[in-house]
C-alpha cells in the first residue's frame, strides 16, 4: 500500500528519505513541490532524479479526498463533504474573514464525546482520521482557493471529532501546517479545540508549540456542564481548571474558552458572573468566545437572542475578561457543524 506523503512531518520525511539512502535535502524538495508549488505529480518534480521518482511512484502517493458535495453561501462560506479512500465522509468548512481565509477541519469520522447540542456527534465515531486525511482537507480547499489567488491563512481543528482523542495525528498535522517548508501558517493562526480531555491538555502544553488552544466550556459550573457535555463526568471542572493551569505554566499561552449560548440554560447574567468567578478564582488567563447557537432539528436547544449575548459579554468585559461574539457564517447553508454529513449519511436532501 503506497504511503501518503501528506501524512508526514518534515522531520519524519527526512528520516524516511535518509533510510532510503537519499540526502536529507530530499524531504525539503518534496515539501516544496507539494505544499508551495502544489505539484502532486511525481513526474513533474524535475529536480528529483528519474530513478528516485520511480521509487516515489511505486511506494508513495499524494492522494486527496474527493468532493462529494459543495455548498457555497452568499457570504463566501464554502462547506465541503469529502470522501476518504474507504468511503468515510467528513465535513470541512472555509470561512472568509476580513483578515484571511480560515478553514475548520474535522479530526475524526463521527465523534464519541456526545455533546448534547452538537450535530457532529449525532453520528458516533467510526474511526480516527489519519494525518494525511486531515491535511487532505486543507489541500482540497486550497485547490478551490488557488484560482482566486487566495490560500488558507488560518486553521482551526474544530470540526467533527475530538482532536485529543486522535492526538498523534492531529499534532503531526498542525506541525506540517506550521512548518516553514510546509504550509507555513503562523502558529498563532492555528487553533486546536478540545471539549476538555485533561490528559491531552497537559500533554499539549509540553509540546513546545506556540499553537493556540481552545476549550469548549459552554457552562460556568459542573451542574450545567453535565447536562450538555458528558465529558464533564470524566473530567469535572476542578480537574479541567487544574489541567489548564498546568498547560499555561508549560506553554505560557492564553487559552480561549468557547461558550455556546443556549437559551435559558447557560446564558443568564448570574451565570456570566459565575463564569468570571471561575476564571478569576482559578487564575486562568482566558479569552471567552461567545457563540450564537445554530439550532439543530434533532436537538431541543434554542438560540439565545443577540441582545442577551451582548449583555453576557458586557458582564465579562466589566469583570476584566476579554470576550467577543463569534461572527456567523453560512446562515443560508447547513450552518451547524456536522449537519451536512448527518443529512447525507441519513439520506436527506444533501445536495442543496
Ligand atoms: S461538540 Fe465536538 S467534541 Fe462534542 S460531540 Fe460535537 S464534535 Fe464531538
């Protein structure tokens, strides 16, 4: 079975090339062809000897996922349903911000974390995505952007799946995104988002990466969090705060708390104050990203209206905690993460 070069970090590929008797420089040449020149045909890699190109053609590949459906919103959002070699399907979304093109990639096929508000988790995890399959999502989206003279400038691992439940593949992927001979996306423009797997948070802090960490908190206490996030049973709030403190000590970086505003559940001003207390009492250096909820047909949760979100944000700001309300994208397509795949897999009207 040919090995997919999109799954290698530069050091791993260098090691592999050296083991084949090639020079160390070979891996940089290959990275430059695939990530900088976007050339995926070994025969076109003219500075590599013909005989070694034959080896590459025999033992390696540069396969990318296939586009099953493509939805485009009036605001420029592009949502793709992609099919992997074994038929597994995942969603990938492009969000065009003023500051650049941001992609949200999936890290698993389905998800086992069971967050009650989430469309992605309706379909349980089939398997982890490989590093090559996660990178494939970016390469396919860059293929759509290239003719427009654009390229992905920001990457968030926040699509379907829990990144720290697929730790090694996700870390390998973000390293290649950040690698100067790879996609060369700045570390501060890359974010990994976890629902709160404490061992992963602690390990991530020790990687020596400058890549951002976001934590899906969605509640100011365990009582509310347990209602919507089963992971809080395994990792309750005190342990989560402890893991984040350890991360901050090791990485020296601010974290982002993601907080989906659910009407009548976690959106009161008293809860805003409770959230501020939680952050201050635990001495966490955090920024809070308030997220308007995209209602999902299969779920009972309702969206908090904008003025109430603003009031919640004002409380946090008054308490010295930076907070913003996340810009919404793709309101005219299947906006909630995972909706497109759920529709497709369950046989709905996916190709709208
Ligand atoms: S919110 Fe994320 S972690 Fe939770 S079920 Fe959905 S995909 Fe999984």
